[in-house]
């Protein structure tokens, strides 16, 4: 035990000796430790000052590599706090060390302990200062903080009709699967108003760190978009777009953002701007782009998917009236009962365009007298909207703002195509084919062959629709021009209103100085008297009037005329005055009663288009045609049976026409048919009259390889008219899978009952056939064979007296030639969009209800007194309208009241009495069928 005690005492003694040495070291080295601490702290203070200076520069953009308004990074803030703490501790140690002099007279244990504690603290703080000093180097001193977007002041205009667009766009913005949304529509329709609403809705929404609004406008560029983002978010401005893109990208890449890009006119490369463009590549952030534009193609170019493109249309009648009344003021509207009536007329004239409704409404907000309102209507009907606006800044006027769309068209020709549409009256429906032909005649569309001309015409129409300068209709064959857009076009043509009578539409006034005149269907019987020669007029269109040979003598005054259309008039002889118009290059005298051509016609050596369609011409002198060497389109196609059977096509002269692109012609003898099959003429429209009742030469006739084997015929032939005395039309071939470009087939024949196919499939031969018209085929009882044309879009059946059922039941499919098992089971006309049934006295059933029309949009039924049911159990999803008479609607029978109720919104009743709509419709059909003008039954 004693030994153990000695060992323990020794161990304690050793520990005390060591501790004493340590204390003694701290006691004697306190001064050294404090001085080392002071040196380390001084170095730390210098670095602290540098970091603080950098931090100030970050916040004030003195030399910041990012942007002003940045906040110091949390890492830097933490280091500064730790460094400041060390400096404060050093000051405390220095203060304690400075008090030692007061105790220097004695070496008491207290003094020793103080020295020890000071030295120890100094050593520890010095170590901390050196560590913190080493940590004080940072690559980034600041972090970019998004600037909160500001609310946009929105006018108090109430666009209630745009609610559905706003709701749909908000739904897309909140959808994680959608990254880009596009609002597109014509100028002045309210797109910017909607975008401002989105800004105000989301600017404080926690879903987005930042909402950035950029107005692109015309002439937008990468640099312009960058400048807008830099200015709004206070980013550093760089001199080149590449460096600027890096800064913008670094700012946005790890944020939830919404970019609102307003009034975009062309594609802008988002990658070059610096906007993250591929969401999946930068993490799981909500990164959205919403743009507005006047062009759907811009949506596509910016990567907006079809389903996320929202077309913003004009307001409906109710919403338009509400907006107009709101801007006029109820006090004015209700001031006079007649003002209310006239104000509604004004609102209707503006056709739902919000910009026009607002501007005109405010201009009329001080007009209390009915005559002032009638004057406004007069101005609108004369396309003088700009004169109503009053003291409005020109740049903000309706026409000036709409004109931007016109100015941004790709070329001068396209601009001329657009303005040419304004020559047609308000609400006129423009057929795409006829509009293309119109542009060809004006020299605005020129290609190597006629099909390319039509393709180019369609492409131009598509571009104008895409730019919202033309509008599509329920019928995809037709387009129209919005009334205000048309007024703007006429304003452009008239040198912004300075030359009001430059174009004359639907009137016989002001012809003396006009450059273009159109009067269609106005029953003009005589041309107005023009004193002297009219040297400005280049285009004169007088379709569908009452002009006769004695009433067009004034034509010789229009010496500068280049384009003349006198189609569908009462001309019985060729007006020789036309032959004096030496500048003429387009002449249309179709649908008249002209029998002979004068020799003087050959003097029109500039003529490129000669259209004499549907005239009973008895002879076509080759001596005349041989002089018209510049002809590109010649159309003599006629189904008028007044034309004698001895009529001889002028093949000799036509073969010599090197510039001919398209030909329309009638064949009424088998020898001429054989001659045609051997020529290389670019036949586009062909009428074949098969008179086997009076001649045996057509007996057993079939369309064979001699016809469809001609490559040029197969390529160019678009319209085929067949008038036949035969019961059957036969298509036969030894070369299967042959195809043609035929788009329209017209069949007329009292004895015709069926179509036969021998060695050729109709799906192959007529895969491009889109329209079939069956005209006065009074022996037809069933046309189930139309299923042989699966790509048909239009089917018109007229005056087929014995027809009881259009398409037979399932069993009738067995009668289809070469029908295989698959075809027998097929009960569908998959592509049919428009189905027209007219004057079918015996029709009781259209088809069995098991037959489907998945693409049907329009059903028209007129003069079918025995029909009592429709072949539908549900409304086809594509259905838009059913035109019918009141009598049919009253006698229709329904198996289910719910089905009847679901169909009610689609019916549009047309009266056959005292109503021109059916007559005009049939008149148009007759014109296409090359018959006489329609006469009321």
C-alpha cells in the first residue's frame, strides 16, 4: 500500500510540474502571443475590408460581374460575421493585456492566472483569425435576386368575350407538361389586353420567382429582347449578344419564371437571347413562355405546339354590342330611341373587332343626334372609318395599327394579292380556286405550269390567313375578309384616304377616274356614259349582270383596260368593242350565249387568258387562235347542248401554242376523243358528250388506257364532265394502280345507272377525287357505288327523280364490283364533309343508320318531300350545320327525343319562297355544271 501511495504521489507531482511549465510558458509568452494575434487580426481586417468593398460594389454595380441590386451570397455574409467576431475578440484580449501594467508591482497568483488566460485566448483567437483569413476568398460575392414585376395599368375596357381565352391560357400556364403558349389573332382583337391580365395575375404568384414582360413589336431582334430583360431585371449590360445571353441564362437557369412576349412578328432565337429553351435539360423548374402574335406560323416557329396555340377571334354580336355601348355611354345610347337602333347598326358594321369598337365608340360618345349616327353608318359603308375617329393620333388609329400586318407581308406581290381581295364586296365568300385564278389573271401568280400556279395561289391564301388578313370559314373551300380589314385595304389602295374613288365597288358612280371597278350581281343593264377616253382603268369586273351586246359599246373608251370579266351576262354575240382594247391580257366571257367569234379577236396579241366557257360556240376558227400566240389559259369547255355535234376542236392551232398552260375543251365525237388522247395538250377541264342515242360511234365506249395512259392528261386533268346516253360508264385498264390528278367529276345522263370498273381499282385511279356531282340522272335508284370513292369530300345529287335511297343497306354492298370481305363490312364515307341533296322527289332514305359519316360538316336537303328520317343516332362530332326547308323540319321523325334535342342547334331553315339563298346556291351549281342560268321552278 505504501508503494502504491508513493507511485500516486509521484504521478500527481509530475502532472503539476507539467502544468506549471505550461502556465509558465503562457505567463512568459503572453506578450508574444498577443502580438501574433494582433498581426493575424490586422491581416484579417484587411481582407474583411476587401470583401466588404466587393459586397458594396455588388449592391451598387460599381464593378459587379452580375448586376446592380444584387445581394451578397449567404456564404459571404456568414464569413463576414465570423471575421467581425474574431476582430471583436481580439480587441477584448488587447484590452485585458493592457491592464497588466497596473499589477506589475507584485507577482501574485492572480497576475499569473491573468497572463495565462490572456496568452491562451490570444493563441486560440490567432488560430481562428488565420483560419478565417484563409477562407476569405470567393469566386462569387453576390447572388442575383429577381426584381418583382410590376402590375400593368389596364384600361377599364370590359372584354367579356375574351374570358374563355384567358381561362384556357391560365390552364396551360399551370400545366407542368406545357412550356409554351401562343395567343394569335388579328390586330386589335385584344391579345395585349389579355397578356397584361396574365402579368397582373402572376406577378406576385409564389409559383414563379420572376415574371418578365417584353414588348417585341415590329423589327424585333435578339438584342431588343435582351435589352428589355436586362432593363426590367437590372442585369449588367453587355456590348455583345453572346455575353449578354450568358448573363441572362445564368440569371434564369435555376428559377421558376414566366416570360410574357407581346406582339411578336417573327421568330426570335430564345437560345441566343439566353432564355432557357429546353426545360428538361436544366432541372425541374417551372419555366414558361407565353407569346402573342398576329401569325400562327410564328407560334409554330417559336415551338408552340398545335394544342397550345389559342386563336383569339373577334367578339360575337352580344359581346361586341356590350363593348361598344360601354365606350359610347348609356346616356348617349338612350338619349333617343332612333340612336339606339342606329348604334346597333354601327356596332354590327364593325364586325366584332374590339379595337374598332372602342375607337369608334369613343368617337361617337358625344353624338346625340340620329343624323350624326346615320352619317357614321354612311362612312363605314363607304370604307371611311378613319374619318370617324376624330382627333386621334395617327399612330394609334385603327387603320394605322392594322396596317402593320400589311407592311409585314413578305413581298410586294403578296401585298397586291391581299389588297385585290378588297375589290370584292363586304362579306363576299372567296373560293380558293377562283381567287387563285383571279390572281393569275392579274399577273400576281406566275409559275411554269398551271398546277404550280394553283399551288402558289393556295400558299398565298394560307399566308394571308396565317397573318389574319383573310379568315377561314366553316367551308374550307372558302375564305373571307373581315369588314374592317377590307376597309383598311381600301384605305391603303386610296393612298390612305386621299384618293377615295381609285377603286369603285358595286356602283356605277365615279367610273371616269377609277383604276379598278367591280360590280357583281347588281343587275347592270348598261355601262355608264364616259366622256372621252378613260386612261386609268385597268381592271373591270362585271360578272352576273344584264349586259347585252348593245349595252357594252362604251367599252371602247377604256383604252388602258388589261383585265375584263363579263361572265354570266346576256351577251348573244361577241362584243367587237373588246377587240379594240389592245392592252387586254385577260378576257372572260364565260356563261353567255356567244355562237361566233369575230376575226378581230386575233388582234388582241397581248391576250394571255381567254375564257369562253359555257358558250354554244359553233366554230372555233384556227386562223384567229393562231394569232393569239401568248395564250397561257384557253377555256372553251361547254356542256351546252346547243353546241352542234359538228363542232370541231381547233387542235391544229392549239398544238402550236408554246405558252399554253391550261386548256378547257369539249369533245362530242369519238374521233376527237381519240385525237385528244394522242396529243400533248395540257387539258385541265374536259367535257365529253356521249350521244350514243343518235350515233352508234359511242356504243360500248370505255375510258381505257388510251385516255388515262396519256401522262399529260393524267397530270393536268382536274375537271371531267360526262354527259351520256349510256346506262353505264366504264373505266377499264390493263395497268392496275394507275392514278390521276382528277379532283372533280360531273355525271349527267337520263339513262345512267351505274359505274363499272374493269381491271382497275377506283381507289387507285381516282385517289385525288374530292367532288362528285350527279345531275339529272333520272334513272338512278341507288348510288351505293359512291363508296368506291373513299376520299370524296363533296357529294351533290340533283334532280334524280327515281332515287329512293342514296346508299343501300349492308346487303347492297354485295353489288359493289370486286367488293372483298373488308369492303362489305365497311359502312363509312370517311372523308365526306359536304352532302347536298336537291330535288329528289322519291327519296325516302339517305342510308342505314349503321353507315357512318365521321367527317361530315354540312348537310343540305332541298326539295325532298318524301324524306322523313336522318341517318344518325348521334350528332357527328364534326357537324356544323344542316340546311333544310321548314317542311322537312316539321315532318322529320325521331326515334329518341334526346337525339332530336341534340340536333336542334344545327338546323338552319331556308325557305324556297321569296328567298334568294337557295336560288343563288343552285345558280352557282349550274354555273359549275356549265348549264344555262338557273331559272326558278
